[in-house]
C-alpha cells in the first residue's frame, strides 16, 4: 500500500513550502520527471473534455459563433482554449491563479492539435476549417522564424488571479473547467461559484468536469481511487499539500454548494457510482455516514444554464 504515492505526497509537500511552489513544481517536472513533454493521452483527454463542454453548450442552446469562453484553472497547456478557438470562440480567457503558460508548452499544444486534426481526432469537435488553417499558418510562420506563438493573436488571453474576484471585459457565454473543482478549498470554490453567478447573463452556460478519485491512484497502481477517504480530516490536512490539494468532496456536496451559491443545476451526470466498489474500503466516519452511492462516484459533469 505504501509505495509511489507516498513518495509523490512527500515531494509535493516539500515543494509546497518553497517560496514559489508553482515555479518549483515546474522545475521539478521539467528537469527531474521530464513530464513537461505533452503526452498523447493527456492531449486526447483534453480534446474529449472540450467536446463534452461544447456539446453541453449546444444542448443548452448556446451559439458557438464568436462565443466568449472562460476556462477556470487552465493549468500549463492551453489545449482546451485552443479547441474553443477552433470551434468558433472569438475570445477565451484562461482564469488561473498564475499565468502558467510558457512558449514551449504553447508550441507543443498547437503542434499536438494540428497533428490530431490530421488523423481525425478533432472530427467530433465541430471545428471551423478556416480557423484550423489560421492555426496551421501561425505555427508554420512561427517555426520558420524560431519565434513564439502568441495566444493573444487567437483571442486567447491569460487572466491571472483568484477567480473569486475575476473581472471580465464582457460577460462570457460559456465557463468551463476540467478537474479543477476537486483541488479547490470548498470555501474558495463556493466564492468562485458566487462570482460566476454574479457575472452571468441570461443564457450563460457553465460546464464543469469534476474528478472525485484519489489522484495518487493515477501514479500508483496499487492504490484504490477511494484510498484518501480512509483518513480523518485532520490526518488528511497533514498529508495534503498546496501544490495539488484534494478537497475529497463527494458528488452531492458539490451540488449542495451550487444551491448555496445560487447557481442552478440543469444536468448532473455522475459516473462510477457503484456502492459495491466500496466493499472492503476502509472509510473514515465522515464518509461512512454518507450515502455509498454518492461516496463511490468517481466523476461528475455538472451543467448550468442561467435563466
Ligand atoms: C489541477 S489544475 C488544472 C488542470 C487543468 N485544468 C488541466 O486540464 O490540465 C487546477 C488549477 O486550478 C487553479 N486554481 C486553483 N484555485 C484557483 C482560483 N481560486 N482561481 C483561479 N484558479 C485557481 C490552479 O492554479 C491550477 O492551475
């Protein structure tokens, strides 16, 4: 049971006490684990997520033409914002605590998407052929002169800061996030939802994908996706870190938060909700007292259309 994940937890905890944890984390990933090379699985997953959000936007009656989109917690690679550009967005704001984009990561994301377009991986995204050509041109011109691809020229803008106080020049038509909610402190997350409700206009859509699993299970095959639920809140605070924290909220707790923040829920699609999956899993009293069908859910897709 005590394997790779403990090592990762210790490293992240150590990085989290350094003066600039995100920069230190990037340095570690780049120079030690070499994980800042875009993996195909990572790229494909974000293409799929972009499609899920765009499909939700369509279902809720959104108009993709010249849409303005905000992505909460974009992280290092602007893959999802680039997919929105290809799908018709005139503006995409990347909301994150810091501007994490780097020229070498932007180039990898653009090249990865151009390659994906050639073998049909973007086919279900509903992309605009003229925009794809624009991206290809931009990449060729940039590679040709060794320059940087400027996201700004595609209408993609970084908006560093806490999303609880975000000010956007115009109201967005769509706000999305991918595996962000589970990393945000519940009090802060509720504040972010309240802020999004404040800036919402009638018809604005929100689409958020939430992963409820113990993320250490992704680096350690020996670990169950429910492993972190065995710890009391006190013990978890000691294990958890600020580089990639996990709030351990279960599916229904997010919905409760939406209600408190005054954000309607039009769709709440949950996956992996199998109470039998918890058999043999040691759960701390907090999780033991909850509905097993709720505790066992491994991911959710929550969609809102503001009235
Ligand atoms: C796990 S990462 C997101 C990964 C990314 N969405 C992806 O698909 O690779 C979570 C991100 O949320 C950002 N974040 C956390 N709290 C935030 C806040 N209050 N406002 C804006 N961004 C925040 C973090 O800085 C971090 O980059």
